[in-house]
C-alpha cells in the first residue's frame, strides 16, 4: 500500500459533539447501517486519550456513578446522537487516511454497556491496522465474569484496557492519560508496553468551535468544571491562510 503523508500531530483536529454541529456522511454499507450506536462525542484526532494520535469516541450512557465523574452529561442512555456503524466506519477510515491516527479509544459513558457497537468499531479498527484502547469503569475481573459474548469479544479486541471507577480523591499525576491512581492499565496484547510516553506530563486539549468549547484529556482537579457553560460572546474569527487553525483556539497541549 502506498504510504500517505500525514501530519505528525493532530494539528487540524476536527471535533464533533452531539449537541452541536456534525460532519456530513454518505451511506455506503447497508449491512453495517443496520447497527446503530448512541454517541455523545467524537474527537477524530486527539493526543490526550492514549498513545499517539487517536480517534476517540465517547458513548452516550453509563450505568455506573463514580463520584466526581467528569462527563455527567454522558451518563443518561437517552441523548447523544444515533449513528450507524457504516457512518462511523467511514469517518474512522477517512481519518486514518488523512490524519495518520494509530488507534481508536473508546470512552464513556461506559463502552462495555455498548458492547455490540463497540465490538463493531474495534473490529473495524483492527482491520484498518489500528490499535484499540478502552476506558472502563468496570474492573477486568468483573468484565470477564459477564456472560455476554460481545463483552468477551471486546476484551479480545482490546490492546490497552484502563479499568476501574474514576476516583476524584485519587488523581493520578504520574501516569499520562490515567484519571485516578486506583485505575489499572492492562496491556492485553504485546502491541504496547509501559514506556516513557506513559510517564510524560498529562495532556489536556481545549477546542473552541464557534461559540462552543470542548475539553478532553486529563481531568485535573483544578480544571474540572472551568469550561462548563462557557460560551463566547462573539464567535472567534475564521482562520486566514496566514494563520493556523490553532489560532482559533483549537489548541492542544
Ligand atoms: S464509568 Fe466513567 S462515565 Fe461512568 S460514572 Fe464512572 S467516570 Fe463517569
């Protein structure tokens, strides 16, 4: 396969939140279209949700209630937007080609409460040569004890599982991408290991799109809630050919 030139970092991050605008899709796979999923948010190219550049998907709906959950708006199973597997696969494939992402990250909401669509996304990721990282509020032992075959399949497809409920009283400042010290990192395949990149400072990405602000990454105690309800009085100016998209505030750090 011919190698494409792709940016080294997520310099041109697209962003989609179920409450705001969304990219246009074309329906291309009627079989996959039969499977739908509730999506709260997607950041198609992020460096704040696992190793390298990743396509991050937040499912809408979680049965757990971790005190201090950073995404309370993603807890109800009603809400978000309904997307077909075909739409998501097309988006993921296009992003892989354009941005050179190395994997997908599934978050919540609780990915294992959406195991069927999560398996569809993880299978596709593997077919595209991408890695799969999953954040779950359940611990691995409890997941392995569940009877649903799709849960077992999702575990089998996962390269990195970060498990356990988020605990706001145990913020993790040592392990990049990890919310609290009680959460464990399971390298379920040999694709990754705990190396230097996990010991770097944590990452928080802030994006401003029009009058909306989006934050993802490390839920630093001092930062949680700072952006909630934030709305610009005036839209930011559009980028000109001499200014990068980051000058609009779509910054990552
Ligand atoms: S598992 Fe995640 S989304 Fe669910 S309550 Fe805990 S922190 Fe929030």
